[in-house]
C-alpha cells in the first residue's frame, strides 16, 4: 500500500513538472489587434495634431481617413513610419511620423480634383 502511494506521488510530481515547464499555467493574455499598433496610432495622431503646419492645413475641418504603418524612402534609406491621412474639404493631408523619435518625417497635401463643367 505504501509503495502505491509513493508511486502516485512521484507520478503526480512528474506530471506537475511537465505541465509547469510547458507553459500551460502561463497567465499572459493573447495579444490582440488593439495592442502596440493602437498605441503607435494614438501617439502618431497626437504628434500630427500637435504640429502647427498640420493644424493650419486642417483649419477648415477634417476627418481621419487612415492611420497605419508605412515605409518612406529618404536618401537611399527606408524608414518605418506611422502614416496619418486626413480628409479636408479641399485636400487630403498626409503625415508620416516616426513615433519612436516623436517626430514628423514629412507632410504633404493632395488636392481634390473637381470635375470639369459640362459645356452646354
């Protein structure tokens, strides 16, 4: 009887060690899509809206079209940035932001085209 009890304790200890070493008791959550990307997006939006040039381009009202990762080629270098695109009544305004350095890489506008009036 005592040998069966010792055997059960040893088996239980081995199974417990295997479970613990496999990470089955790890309490970390599975990362979601709203993790670091959202934080970078929020930081990029704050940096863009804090810039005086961007503020002047958005003075007539705006909506956010896109925030997401992008790459920019500058001086034969490729830089990973977060791109923020705004829609205004006159233009689309783009801002590339280096979130790690808390800086704006570049700002540009794309004028909206109006259709030509029909010649009637």
